C-alpha cells in the first residue's frame, strides 16, 4: 500500500474551506486525510473507522477553546465534511479518566454536553480513546492486512516480529470507556510508539501533523501486506462449478425460506477471482465459521455465514429440503447463542431475527441478504474483505476471530444497533416489483409510487431514453424489453431475479391503442394488438408465477385493464377486445394462484393523459362529444381529471390489500356505464 498524500491536494482542501466558519486548517486537513483513508476499502468499509484532530475553535462568546474534532456517527470517512467532525470541548474530557466506570449512557452524555454545536451528530463511540491520547492527529482503521496479523492466536508475537517497538499492542476490550483508558495507559507505557494495534479490532496511528499520522498508518498497513505476501501456503481446491443459471433457480427458493411473516430479504450474488477459490477451500467449513474480522462487522453480517452445499444434480425440491435443514439449524444455533450469552451476562435483550446475512455456496458464489438493497450490498462488501483477511491470516498463521461472548456484547450493544437506524420500515420495504411500460404515463407514476412505498423496482419499457430517466430519478435498475416477445420477457424476469434474488409482484402496464372499425381492421394489426395488449400480460404472469411458486411466500399480480374492457367504444375494438381478455386472464390467475397466496387484481382506468392516444385523436374524440380536450378529461361523475398518480396509488393499495384477489378497481372519476358490475 502506498501513501496517496499530495501537497497540492492538501492545499486545495485548505483553500476549499477557507471561508467556512469553524473550519481552520487543522479541520480541513483532517477532512483531507480522513477521505484518503475512507476511500480505500482495504482500510475501512461503509462508515467504519474514525479519525480526529485536536485544535482550537472560537465558541459563541468569542473565546478560543481547545476542542477535539472527531468523526460523528452517521458519517462515512470517504465522503466526510467538516460537519461530520463534531467539536467536543477537550478541557475536562481528560478528567473522566479518573472515573472507575462510566456507563455507555454517561459516556454519550459526557460527549454531547461538551459539544460546541448542539446540532452536531453524536461523536464516535471511540471519542474518549481519541481524547485520552495526547496526539494532535489520530487515524483509526480496520485495514484488511492489519486484521490478518491481529486475528491470530499468537498475534502479539507476530506484531512484535513485524513492527518491533514502533507499534504497541492493546489486548481486546470492547470499544468505550474501558478501552479508552487501556489504550491511553498502553501508550503511556510505550511513549515512543507511532500507534497502537488493538487485537481483533484494528489499527490506530498518531502524529503531530495530518500527513505524519496518515503516512504512519499507510506504512503500518504496507508492512503487514509485505509480511503476508512473503509467506506462501493455503489449501485451495476448486470444487466443480454450478451451472451459470443455477442462481436464478436457487435464489427465489432461498429468499422465500429466509423471509418470514412480513419480513423479506433482497439478495446480492458476488463471484470473482478471490471468492471462488475461498469457497473451494477444503477447510471452508472451519475457516468460515470462526467469526467476523473485526467486531463491528457483526451487525452487518451476523456472527457466522450460512454454508450451503448445492449439487448440480439437485432439483428445486432437493434444494428446498437442503436449505430447510441448514437454515433451521442456523436459526436454532443463533437463538441458543443469544440465550446463552444473555443468561451469562444476566442481561435481558430483545433477540434480533435469527437469519443469516451471508450465505456461502461453493461453486456459485457468496450471497448477501439484506432488508434493503443497501444492507445487502454492505454485507457483500464486508464479506469480500473478510475473505481476503481470512486468506491472508491463514497464510501468516491461523485465522482466529473473537469468541462469541465478545461478539454478543458488540451485536447487542445499543450504540452499535443505533448505527442501523431506527426508522420504521415502509410498507413495501424488501419487496421486489417489476413494472412494464415504465418510461411514461401510468407506468412511470407506478414506479414513483412503488418506490415511495419502499419497494425495490425493476423497470422495463421498449423506449430506452425516457426509461433511463425515470430509472435514474428513483435509482432503480432498468432494461429495454419488448413485452410482445415471450422469450425476452422470461429472460428479463430472470435478470430481475439475478438483481434482487426474487420477485414479489408486478404491474403489467405496457400497452398500445390501435384504432379502426373492427370489421375492417387488418388481421395482422389485431394480432399485434393481442401480442402487446393480451399475450404480454400472460408472458409476464407465467414467468413471474414460476418465481413466486419457488419462493412460496405469496405475491401480487397487477394488470392494467381499461375502461374499454367493460365499456368498449366505437373504433377501438382492436384495443378493447384483448383488454377484455386481460380481465379474464386476471381472474384465471386469481383462481389458480390463490392456494399459493398469490393475489391477482386489475385497475380499470380511463381518460388519463398518458400518451397512449395521440393528441389529435383526443381532440377528435372530444369534438365528437362537443367538448374541448380539457373538458373531455373532466367529463365524469366527479368532473375531475384523473391523474396517472391516482392510478398508480390504486395499484399500490392493491399490492397492500392482503384479502383482495380477482378484483377490478375502477379509477375513472366515475362512469356508471363502464362500471364492472
Ligand atoms: Zn474500530
């Protein structure tokens, strides 16, 4: 690892914040090197690590006060700003060292009551450690290469061999007051060191300048990397690979079994040149079951991954039975671990869900499960780095993680759980919804409404540019798909399964509106209308139900019917006839899928400005009724123009109606001649 310090960049950072209040050069440089550390995933991941600087700021009565600016919770070092470094008055902070004990609540209070700005985020849980050390700049990471040395039974001897007296070793103690005192004592007993190695946890370095502390950090990591790369070893034996399509078959089964009650997980598959050999290790069942590389990963990955042995010869039923068996034993072990540790500590804790977050499938890859896409991605990132730590540790010696007892303290530490946030989940959180015709009109409105309800979306349309814009506006993946092609619809459903691990429902919305008298419409045109306005719904429903059956946790099918299905108009037969068939199709799915908890419903909307009909047609239709276009849109019982959003909200409410199936909801402002019955 090499230093990425640049004098020019450091100076540019100082200039950038020159005119900002409460940002002096110390704070600007603290931002600069914090970002250098935070942007390298081999050093810290997703909000891990922390940094600080001791400096002087002006308080509200104009006094210069010595402060500790330390990373605030909720900030990521890679993108940190001065606001992410809350300033804690340091004057009386050191006096806390005289206390014998300080509860977590008292520690948080001690930090918050010393803030210069009451609106600051909570200072890091390692604030006191930064505060009790005398150095101006302090940098802390959980670098992969360092963890490979300190996650060892004889870590102390290895650290001595690699670092001599440059770094002092601190035995493992959970972050907080006790660790802060121990780290300060260790430093005072070794006043010439450049930093501290916290066994089973990570690296602290310090210095008089931002550059010195940062470069000592990089040098320490570099030394660890060189030490490991000078050794050889390992027991890698690649197992046979599973078929490339195996994931699409496996993921929905796994996802369905992981989900329970209202809880659903999104899955992310990772493969790659570092993952495959790890999964092929003959000792995988041992090395993967020792625990996380650093304790704060436990809240993202759980203590242990779930191991699956899927063979290419297994069919869906065999895969399901295998997952049932492994998952049941995983959950039993988890419940037993929480009970055992809570009893030992005489603590009453609310047990978290017993589900794995990392699933290892040799021959296929690592699968991360999360209640959100972000949580799954973070889990996968962390486990990829866990793999590189384990591999390097096994080359150096023997990978050893913290005992379950210590990990329990971390997993059930209120200050750690607070990092996951307490926001109550949105109604469709963890649900995957596939939407066709999403580029504009009702489809685009559905995309926005389902996203607002918390769903993870897979958007399709045949028109790429507007589709990309809608997808970008809500951060959803998208694919150009011609829904008239059965093959392409099936492939696209597979792609959505690959993206999220499964499916919970769809809005089958894409359509065209050919016109002309029914007795003279060209047969080809009628067939084309049936392809888009009827068969596309069938292609999508049959492909989706295959996934929903494999998942076994229900789901919803939502069809965009039309007023034309119930109250056809002159000259719109080529549109109305297949739309009437869609209503029959919806009912048929309701009949045949009720036993697997899959609900099938439709929305019957009318006169929405969606671009389905071209404006000239609208003018003509309005004129035929003696109306202008605006009045045409309002010619209903409520004299109210129906918006695409009204239709989208009806789809969302059907997605959330657990007892409704085989139903058509009308959203047309009121048109009694078109009411379904
Ligand atoms: Zn840490």
